[in-house]
C-alpha cells in the first residue's frame, strides 16, 4: 500500500481543519468528546459482556446485538481517538497512510453496520412472523455465517472505489476541511476527472445504504402487519417490544447516513457534513446501548443482575478488609 501511495501523490501528510482554531474551545471539545467516547465504549462493552455471560441472552437476536456493539466501538474508534489527540496537542496533522487507513476503516465498519442492521431486521421478521420455524432457521451456524458475510460483503463493496482512489494523484492541496479523513474532502483534493469515482462511490453508497434499508423496511412492514393482526392488546405490545429498540436504532443510523452520503454533489455538503458526521460518528453509537438497555426488558434484567453481583463483590471485599484489620 505504501508503494502505491508514493507513486500516486507527493503528499506525505494531511492537515485536518477540525472544528475550530480557538484554543479554549478546542480544550472544551476535547473533554466533551472524551467523555462521550468513554461513555460510548463502556456502554457497548457492557452490552457485549452481558450478552456473552447471561444464558438468557444466548439467542440469535443478542448474538447479533453484541456483534453490533463490537462494530460500534470500532466505528467510533476509527475517527475519534485521532481527533482527541489533535485537540489535546493542538496538532492538525495526520499521516498519508494513517489518513487513508482511517477513511477505509470508517466506511468499512459503517457499511458492515448497515448490513448487520438488515440481518437483524430479517431476524426480527422471522421471530415475529414465523415463530414456529424461527428456531430451526436461525441456528448458530447460520447466524455466524451471516455476520461473516456482513464483514466480507462490506470489504468487497468498498475495495473497488478505494483502489481507484489510490490510483489518482493529489495535487490541489493537503488541507482537509473536516475533523477526520472523510471521503468528501479527500475526493476534492484529487487531480483530473473524478466524476467516475464520484459516480462509483454514489452507486456503492446506494447499494449499501438503500439496499440494506429496503430489507429493513420490507421486514418491518411485514412485522407491523403481523402485529396488527394479533387479537389481544397485550400480545401486540409484547411483539412490538421485541423489535422497538432495533427499529429506533435503524431510524437513527440510516437517517444520518443517507442524508450525508447519498447526495451525489461533493462540494455542497462539506461544511454541513461535519455536523451530520458528528451525529453519525458520535451520537448514534452513544445512544444505541441506552436504547437497547432502556427499552428491552431482558437486557434490563441482565444489567440488574450484573449490578447485584458488583454490589455483592464490593461487600465481600469490605468484609475481607474488615476481617484482616481485626486480625491485625
């Protein structure tokens, strides 16, 4: 990869404009982003932990959920740590290899999330619309295969435009008007005709976002039809509660992504793209653990059990310390 980069451009590093050049505001943003990043990481780690250790959550739905939480941690980690480092140090630079790696990982993880959300929607469709066949269809091997296909499918979809991008030289500037290496400001730095690359990127975004969104929409249309035909209000409420959290996450994730990346115009969306990127990169991964924990009864029960175990452990430590003190 380094040899390809050396042949295609004389640029060795990029300058990230970021959010602001006012130092005190940079420090304030650093603490806000750091708090948000830590809260997001801890929240998703809790989801991963309870879904792995609690036997009640050893179902396909929660298997996909902990994989989604892994993706969320990786997604926010692809952009925010470097932004935090730059805000803390006052630096604005990122290396060429680091920038392209960050850009590819950001879109690879984001696209994998879109595929996984579609799989989770289909999982909810089977669970509600075909409950009798659900256990035989969504077995462990199939669930693992679906997650694997999400990762591989995302990679294969993005590697084409990424290779084309590496073949084009950069000669306009090395200043990126963003807080991370987004594709929009990067494409604007390329020399020559970039219309094919922009079209390729637009088609890729349409396939990954609108294609997976259509699966989610079709799944939820059938889910709502099935719920509507349930005779009892209690049954309808119980059925809807199993997919409400995922529906909210789908709405937030797809809403921000489509608004930012489906538009074929590159120059018109850079400034506003920063605001939407914050929603997509920071706010969405932060909200997801709380959405699943606050609206899902099984997750809330697992978290309560974990809290009880922590309290018991702390009391045991205090008792042990008291016993040691009395012996001394």
